[in-house]
C-alpha cells in the first residue's frame, strides 16, 4: 500500500467513524415501542407487495398475521399460496369482489366493503394477532363506501401492540394524519407502458 | 328502491361498464412476457420490503428464488427465517458486512461487494432460478464499489425468463435506463422522527 492510499484509507476510516457516532446517537434517541399504523399509497407499484413483505417478516418472527382484501378478487394466487405454507399463523380474508368496474354494482360493492370492515374489526379485537394488512382499504374510503371518520377512529384506538398496514392509492388526509409511517410509491417507469403484460409470479 | 336511487345505480353501472371496456382494451394491448429488471429506490421505507413481497409471491407460484444482500449484515432475521420455511426453493446470501460506517474499512467493503456480485452472477447463470433480489446493490454502485457499466451490461444480458429486483437509494441513471419497472419510495411521514425505535417484526 502506498503512503497516499494509506492516507485515503485513514480519511475514510475517520469519516465513517464520525458517521457511525451520529448514527448510534440517533438510534439511542429512539426509545418508543408501539404498534404502528403504516400506510402505503401513491400511484406506483409496490404498495400491496411491500405489505406482503411486512407479513413475511412478521411470520418469520413467529407472529400471527392476517390480511383483509377490500377490493381485489382473484389476483392473489401467488401470495395466498405462499402464506398458506405458514398454516394457522396467517389468515387471508378476500371479501372484495374485484374492482368496482368489474362488478358494476355500487350497492354490492358497498356491502362487500362493509363486510370486509366488520371482519377487520373482529381481527383487530383478536389479541393473538400482531399485524393486520387492510389491502386496498384506501379505495373503499376514496369511493365513500365506508365512513372515514369511524374507520380512522377505530384505527387510532387499536391495541398498543398491533401493527396495521393500509394500502391503496389516494390515502385520505385524515388517515395520513393518524398514521405513524406513510410511504408514497411513485411510478418512475412502468413496463405496462412498454406493452408488457401482468405476469404470474410478479403481479399475481 | 326509489326511482332516483334506481337512476343513480344505472348511471354507476354505465360509467363502470365504460371504464371496464377501457380497462379490458388496455389489458388486451399488453402481450409481451419477459423477465423484468425491477428497481426499488427513493428515500422512503419499503424498498427491501417490497422485494421480499415479490419473493413471497414467486415462492407461492413454486418458483426458485434467491436474495443477495450487498450491504446489510445482521438486520434480516425475520425475513430469513420466513424464507427458510420454503426450504431449497429459496436461497439467501448475506455477503455484505453492514453499512460502510459500521466496518470503517473501505477495502474490506469493496471486497465484500465484489464477492457479492460474483455470487449474483453465479445465481443469474442458474437456469432453475426465476427471481433474484439484489438487495442494496444501489448503495454499492453509489460508492463506486462495483463497476457500473459492467453491472448494467450483465443485468441487461440476463436470461429472458429471469426477473431481477435491485433495491437501494439513489439508483444510478444508467440502471434506471436499463430497467423495465422503477418505483421511487417517497417518505411522507416516518415514525423514527417521532422517537419510535426500529422494532422486531417490522424493521427486521
């Protein structure tokens, strides 16, 4: 090693040691533990997929988890099959019947969303469950198929150790206000625009 | 049902029928099937988590999958344990030794990244694998620990049926150019800012 490269290595070490000290202080300053209300919104891909990733991580920790699907119907074979591998540790509740342009029946859509919300309330009341995904709840709220105020109040009043993940575009401001963590998925580039179809194993 | 609500239901049905026709035409226009190069970038949460969700969905489809971790070290217990449930269908390769401010040794970081990339190349050459996650590869590229041009060329030359997911902040423009799908995770609200610590089952 030349003297110069030895100097450079020392500079790198000093810089990173300082960065580590800042990082460690930041970590030490965070002491609160609580069940989080997490929202994945925005027009990009990955909202439901990141919720699935959280389910997987929680399953790996031995937690019981549940997913309630408010809108989607048949597009979930891959994830359902994977979650079934964990047996009674996970439960999956598909109560939506597809997007509203599939059913073309508003009264039926509203009934399905209310049914799904009742199921979500029952799951939130089960003390054995540590993480619940409310998939596409934002769509149900956007179309006013559920009462926003009542839904947000119930989510705010969740058990202190329960994590809830809400997905879907156009999250309502009241929900964002109540949330601990909100990620906006932005679409930088999309293969659908290049004529690539939705494929098994990737989209469903 | 009153006449008025009957009219409203009819209007809703018509509107949704038109929307469905547009939707169906859009779906029909997409005919290409190909292995995608997917990039999850941006400052928000969910980049690695959404990659895990893709792994889970692919596992549910019975595919063989692999994950190579370029930077992270010990923060992966939850997801590793979950993926181990799928036995030889999934393989996990943790070759990074932590963030660079942890090791404070640039030469060691570079060696670890090169080792990880060699492993990634070997996995990409295995025709049995259908999806590979290259976790935090963007960090390795950002610090110039790997040759950008060579990495992008190899990713572009991947097998036609192989999906590759690259995660990490600050994705390089050349990688975005080569990608089929790019999602930017934006941070709208973060619980760390409110003093909440990284918690088991959620962050790791």
